[in-house]
């Protein structure tokens, strides 16, 4: 129905909206006008179109005017109330009933009407401070208000001239794109926003009271300088470099239930400490913290303490979790410890052995572990092939194929028995050939491996001694830490004690080969040997990453091709300079000259400017290919992926037409892995492994393609009607939470960026861990984690009997944890901790047994034991 005589957009007859004598007249007129149109039979879409608005703008406008109208009525009612009038009398005066008066006077409802304005003020302040901000799906969850209230607040700002745009950004790790809804300052064009999309900020404020007020990161609770003693290098600080020793029983620096944590601690107004916090029983009177440093006392405390950044949302240059405690008066207060990682966060990082490590061992061990990894994959494929539910089978086979392809690229072998990742802590009273490792058996031998890994000369072989009194007093039964003598860290490719981790592998049978430290590395200090000259340009993070990758590949290629000890020492010395060059401003170019890196590259990589020359170093190296469509077709005859190029191009600065590309790896594109090999025995072992896994991936995709649809059972649907309804309800919730995942991706990118800036020495494996942690944290903050569907036993029965359609089940599998589905679909016998075993474990712990001894006695892994005792 057309609008006819109802006037032109934003007008009523001849007069513009808002031309009445007061705001309430305008509000009532507009709202009454819209209601009148509804009574005439017009839809909301038709009304919005007639008024020259979108339906969203119409709804937001109505919400704003209703909010203003209610605020005015509340104010009027309150005015009469303060004069002593009863609710009935107020109602008679205002022409409304007594219950409406009570509602208007209700402080909660009055406050609710101010939420839009409060939120708009917060958004305005945030834009003034940060520039363009993300206001897309998920933001309302992050800041603690409804989407409607947020949209209304955005509309208020749009009327003030603020700009709303939609900007595409690449998803972290997938290469796909997501659209972000952003709010920009008045005058900002779309072109400006798009060109600077990397500067789009997330709202760090959040609301604890549904929009009434906003709180950002709490101001850092710094401690007084006179509570801290610096232990300089001359005083023994170098042995514990990076360790922050804490006095026990002090509330504002308590570790809570943890024995150790990686922290940042503010000191005074502008400084902070970074490192591993742990308790000590030896502190001078009046001192609560000892900060250990390898810096000389001559340099003074300015060289020891770090400077806080001016950004209040990120003063330490990394993401931290703030802790709170309850003081003696029962008040909640902010702790001085800002946690980066704490006990329990390190142990789950390693489930395999990287090619960087294994390729430097014997071909016999490499083949053994790679064959084991391949056989585990074959066993899994056989299990998946026998599944009876076709939808589950198809989805798990597709996931299996992708995982097999990834394994072929990354060349990770199966883990050795009981290997695990641990953070290292210094225990000066330990012997240099011993280690405190409560997750391992007293007296057994273990090796430690750290990344980046140069060779067997960087692997210490140590005997477990869990009787050391000092270690037992500060880290008894530590979940994921080991204690070593400080000198052991030097052998671990220059590790320190501010959160560095190592792979701990039992080695009583000597499977992992070790060798003496290289003579060419003895007493080599890269900071002394290659200090910067006056005016020398500083290495950038990007250059550091490229140089580190280059020299790491060189060391790998040299080792595989049998380079001598002196040659390897030259490359390793240079790598030590490169890894510290950005942080400590070192002359890495002179190091390359002095160590003859160009000559080594020519001899072992084919040219002075050549790169990776063996399969191991080439496998994951970057390769650019023409951009492809996201939807990948499968060849039904072979199971191979068939990529279709998009043909996208762009014109560069020189006016040349360039084909757009996407990143992949050499191994991912290789049809035969042997084509990447230089011909060594070690490369042949890895090439065979990669080819076998690629073939297995294709076989899985072919079987998935051939799998017939599920036979739907109306009878089963009726029998399991309750379970089917529950699954659909869970799926609906998952759909509602999908947009939050996009917000989490943006937030995770910001977290990762901050962590990379704060920790420029991270290698690719560390960065991968950080990305996973950041995304998990971002999902938690945005609520995206809620989208995972948990399937109950009875719901699984319903699925297996065909009570759920193909399409619905496919969507459920896309929104659930596939690992749990795999466990249900391919059940295996699992050793569980019974209540009796748990009681026995607790008793043994009280009696003084270590975690490793308890796990061995109960016949379970230390991980199973620790999970049961949480």
C-alpha cells in the first residue's frame, strides 16, 4: 500500500519532523504517525521505505524516541513525587494508571532508558581515543549489553555525523575473509578506513551492569620500589636471570594455587619486571621481591627494569590476566601480579617430534618414529572406514584427510614415550648433570631439547634427582616445570628463565643421541662480539624473522649433508647473533661476513643467496600460487583436490597487471616429495613418509565422496523426539553464536600482534602456540566458545539410528567438537582414574611421592593423574 497523503520522508504534511514546540511533541508525533501507518495495514518495510529509511534505521529511531519519551515521563513523574503527591494522584495528573507511575519511578527502569546514551558516550570516547572501532556482531556480548541497545547507540552517533562502514579482513590462519562492521569518526571516508584497516581497534571497555557504566582494564597495581631488591650479575643474578623471587604469605603478590607463573609486575609509576615468579624462603628483611638479572651493577636499575608503554590497555606489550585477592578486611583488591602463563599451561604443547630435531638424529630413529606416526594414521583410517553412520563417517574422513595432508607438510613424527613440554626453572643447588623432574622417575635419565634447535650438541643428558631440598621446597610435584642448574641453560641454545620451555624425553635406552658442546661455541658471547657501531640501523622484526629462518634452514641442510663440526659452529654462532640482533641491537651483517655464511650457503645450498636445499627445510617453505576459489572440488576417481583459479588481478604502482596470489607450501604443492630431495638417506625417509600420507589423504577423500547419504528414519525421530528437539535447539544456539567467532578472530589478531611485539624472539612453533591461546582467550571474551554442541549419550543414539536428517546432522557436526565425535564413533578402552585410585594418589602425594612415582604405581600417565586430581 502506498503512503499517499502521509507526506514526504522525514516530514508530516508540510512540516519537517521535530518542528513541534517541544521534543515530546515531536516524539509522540513520529511514533503516533508510524502506529497510524501500521493500522492502515502497511508493513514495517513499506513504512521505512516511505520515510526514506531502512527497517533497521526505523527501529533504531523508534527506540531512541521511546527512550527519550520515557525519560521525559519519568522526569515528570519524579517531579510530582518530590512534591509529595501519591502515585494515584500523579497518574491522574499525567493521564496514566497507577501501575504505570510505579514503573516510571522504578529506578531500574529509569536507568534502563539511559543505557543507550551511556553506551553512545562510551563509544564516542573510545573513538576519540582510538579512532575507528569494531562494532560488529559479538561486540555487544563483549561489552555486556544487548545488540538492540548497541544499534540504538550507534544510530545516535550516526545522527551526530559518525560513519558506519563494513570492511573485509582476512581471518587468522585460514586465508578466508570476514566482514567487520566499524564505526568511524565524522569525516572519515570508506577509503580511509579500508587503507588503515589494520588500525581498527576493538572496544576494551566492558560493562558489568548491562550498559549502565563501563570499565576497561583496571589500572595496574604497581608495587613500591623499596620492596624490590635487584640481584645483579656480580651477585649471582645471572644464574637466575629473569626469575622473580617472591616472599610467601604476602597477599598482593600471592601466586594463589600455583607454584610458579610467567608474570609482569609494575614497579613505581613507569617501570615493570618480566619473568618467572616463584617463591623463595631466603629474602632479606624488609624485601618482598628479588629480581634476578644478568645485567652488571655498573649499568644500574635503568638497564634492568622495563619501561611501561603509554597505552593503558597494553602497558606491558603483551596480554595479561589480572588477579584479585581478598584482604584481611574481606575486601577484594587487585594483585600486583599480572599473569601471562601459569602452572598447567605449558605441559600440553608437545605431542610430536619436529623434523628440525629428528632430522639431526640417526636415520634409524627417524624412520622408526615416522613409521609409527604413519601406522597410527593407517589404524585411524581403518577405524573410520568401518563406521556405520554415513554422515559421521564422511565428516570424520574429510577431517582426517586434511590432517594427513598437514602432517605431510609439517613432517612431524610420533612422540617418544612420556615426552612432554616443561618450563625451566633455575635450581643452583642442583648438580650440572641432574634435573628435578617430579613427573619422571627418580634416577632415570632424560634429555632436554629446546627450539630453535641447532643439533645434538645442544641436548643435555641429565639424571632425575627428585630429592633436592631446594627444588622440593619451591616446586614440589610441579605440573609442567623442571628444575635445572643454571649452566644447563647455556647448552640449551641460550635458554633463560623468563618462561622458556623444553621438551623432556626419557632416554634410559639412549635413543636420542647427544654430543659435547661445540668447541667453536665455547665462551662465545654474541652481545660482546657483535655490539652495534655508531649509527648502525636497527634490525626490524620482519628482517629478524627472515634471517632466523634462513640460518635455521642452513643449519638443517648442513647437518643432513654431513657438514663438519667447525662449519656447523660457524653457522650456529651466526644464528646466536641473529636471534639477539633485534633485541640487543647486534651487528648481524658483520657476523655473516666473519663466519663465512655466504661460503657455507654456496657449499650446502648451491649459491651465496640460495635458500633451503633439502626436503626437510623446503617442505614448509612458502610458495605463491595464483589465487584460488575457496570451494575445493574433489576428483571422484583419485580423491585429489582440484583447485580452480579465480583469475583475480590488480595493477601495481608501475601500472603493470599482476595476478593475485595466495600462500601455500612447497610440500603441499608437490606431487612427489622426492622432487624436493637433494638425495640424502634422511630425505628419502621423509619423502616416503610424505608421499604415503598424501596418498592416504586422497584415499580418505575418495571414500568420503563415495559414502552414501544417511537413511532417515521417521520412526526413530518419533522415538527420540525429545533428543532431536534438544539437538535442534543446540544447533540454533550455535547459529546465533557464529558471528561472535568473527569478533574473536579480530580480537585474537590484536592479541597476537601485541605478543609478537613483546616477544620478537618467538620462533614459528611458539607463534603457533600463541595464536591458539589468543584465539581461545578471544573466544572466551566474546562468547564464541559457546557455539560448540555437546552431544549426550541418548542424542548420540538418536543420531546413530537415523532420527536426524542428513542436513541437520551435517550442520551439527560442523558445530561440535570432532574429537569427541571421533571418540564416540571409534570407542577404545581407556584407563580411567577410579575413585579408589584417586584416593590412593592423594594419599601417596601427602606421603611425599612425586607425580611420576604415583603415576607409575597406578599405571596411568602423569597427564591422566594430574587431570584427575584437579
